[in-house]
C-alpha cells in the first residue's frame, strides 16, 4: 500500500486530504505543516507527499526544492491557481504532478500513481546522467594517467593503458581508480622532488658563496649562483600551485619567508667575513624546507615516495659536505672544528643512504647504472675533500660536488618516473 504524508493547508475551502486519501485506499502516515516538511519526510519516509494550496507561493516552491535536494520523493500538488509562471516554477522545483482545478475523489489514486511514475522516470534519467557523467570523468582520469605513464616511461598509449588495466586487475579496482592513484602519485612525487631541491639549494648557495669568496672559478660559480636563485623561485611557484593551501600552506609560507631573508644576504656582494651568517641562514632555510618535504612525503598516497625523498636528500648531502669542507678552512677555532665534525657526520649519512638505495627493490637497469655513477662521483668528492686547503683542491671540490649533484638530480627524476612509484 502506498504511504502518504499530507501537508496541512490553511486555505479556506481546502478538501480533507487525509480522509479522502484513506477513502481511496492510500495509507496516510501523518499531516505536517509546511515548515516542518523536510524533517518529517526524513523521519517518516513516506512514499508520496500531497499538498493542497489554493495559491502556491515562493515558500512552497522553496520547500519542494529543499525536499528534492535532501530526501527526494514524489510530490503531488493540488491548486486553484492557473498562473502559467507558477506551473513552470513547480516543475523546476521538483513537483511531479501539479494539478490545477482538478481535485476530485475519483482522481486521487491515478494522480498519486502519476506522481510516482514521473518521479521514477526522472530518477532513472538522473541515474543515467550520473552514470554518463561518471564514465566521462573516469575517461578523463584514464587519459591523464596514460599521458603520465607515456611521458614517464616513453611507452605508447596502448602500452600505458595495458599497464593501467593490469594494475586494475591485480588490485581489484576500476581502471578509473587506478588512474586517479597514478595522477595523485605523480603530483606528490613531483612535489616531494621539488621540495627536496630546496633543501639542496640551501647548501649549494652557501657552498657557492664560499667558493666565490675564495675566487675559485668566479664566472662559473656566479652563473650557478644565479641559476640557484631562479631554481628556488620556480620551485616555490610550482609548489604554491601544486599543493593544498589548507594542508601545507603554513609550511610553504615558512619556507618562502625564510628564503626571502636568505636571498637578501646571499645576493649581496660576497664578503667572507659574513660566511658564518650565510651558513646560519642556509641552515634555517634547510630546516624549513626539510620540514615541508617530510610532511609532503607523509601525506602522499603511496609509501614508495620515500625513495624519492632519500635520493633527493643525497643531493643536499653532496652540497652540504662540500660546504662544510670549505667552512672547515675558512672558519677558525671551535667553529672550524665543528664544521669538520659535521662534515664527517654528513659523509656517514650519505654512505648510509647509498646503502639504502642499493638495497631497495624499487630499481631498474637505468637506476642501477645511475647508482654506479653516483658511487664514482662520491669517491671523487671525498678525494677532493682531502685537498680543500689547496686552490686546485677547492676547484676539484666544486666540480665533484656539482657532478654528484647532477647524477642525483637525474636519479631522483628516474625514481619519480618509475612505474613502482606511480602505481604504488
């Protein structure tokens, strides 16, 4: 039996809806005032809602629209108002049967059934539209994910789709879900990579400042200094667009603020009397960038992003070791000894991370070749470190640290593009 909720009417001469509906075999579960309609429909769950309004007003159309947005069900309205504009508003607000001057006992059942039939038809259309919209949105996700895989691994569109479909079967997820994962993983992977570059650049700038103060390859190092400024600004601009402001905005703002302070000092003409101040600012910038990078990694959709963080941190350690080796000769007393001790610790940290990267199962022939190249570049840097008191040793230190940086830039990019990271 159809259950019905009646909306009480204050209109003069309104029929006794409750009694008439019961007479024709429709079960009335209650009568409510219009102001409480939405709450009572949610509570009682009627099969149909019936109104009688001599002259419908804005409030009726508003409550009908609110009901359809909250708890949709068939709406039947009887009225004496022939206003065509109100008919249009009735349809737009979700009323399924709007009967003008047509109330009669014998018409109640068929009109209730009409409202129910129209409601079912409209719900079917909505479901079809939602399905089409979902499939269209999923198709867009698949196309984006295919593009990411095609660029990352240099594969064809068909091969990229095969990878997505295989991952879908293995994980028992829709291809669209796998595609969304690939998109999210790629976004976080690039963000972690770029945030990690900020850590490295903090140490590189201090290293370059020291080399410029020692007049080692001044033109080349000045170019690298300017390039580092540009790289920081570009990465900050990218991260501003790429990460959630609500989640990471305060951390990114702290990095940008610290960079503004650091940039003023390191952009000024080089003065070795300020090298300790430059190093302090570099360390503060490093701290902010490291906090930001760590939180990005922890919020990522896949644990495989950790390898990007480890590889990216090696870039920072390569520059940090070179910087500390130079500071050990430029500073005096306890500051010099502290720099040498920190250099020793940095070297150990670097070698520990190399062992982690060598042992990780996330690897390809390309990655293995880069790790071998990194080992050789690391040996060159540690050798140059022993000759840092000589001009040639300082030059070799600068060259070896830049070479090691280039290797780890490429290696970190390889990890970022790897299938294991993108597919999790």
